[in-house]
């Protein structure tokens, strides 16, 4: 690198634009790969931990699914869930019918 004209007491422009430090009276540019490597190691570790967590969660879901299908308790749970869903659907339809009937009654009264 060419040495620019630097007058005593002035800071060379290349020293203010790039990160670095003095070493034995010379300006040495900082290299950032070390910090990047450290960051990559941290990210790799976090990614590995997240991957293990996801795999563990999937395993748990598979175990619960097997238990739902293969055990009496699981079958009872499924039956109860189906019955509860049927009851909720029935209530919803009853509410819709009641609402429609009320609206029709209002229109009939307004026609009279």
C-alpha cells in the first residue's frame, strides 16, 4: 500500500476508515473473520439445539398419536372428543335456526 502524504499531527485517512490498531508503531487492519467464526459456532450450536428440540417434539406427537389409536384410554378420548364436537355443532345449528326463526317472525309482524 502506498503511503499517503501525512503531515505530523494528522491522522491518515486510511486509519479512520478501516478498523485496526497500532502494532510496533504500524497501523494494522483488524480482520473480522475471528468474530465471524465465533458467531457461526454460536449459531451452529443454537441450530443444533433447535433441531434436537424439534425432533423431540415430533417424537412426542408420534407417541401420543400411537397412544390415541392403540390404547383404550386413547379410544375413549377420541370418542369423547367426537361427542363434544357433535354437541357443539348441534348447539350451533340450533342457534342458527333460532336466529332465522326470530328474523322471520319479525318480518311477518312487519307485514301485518
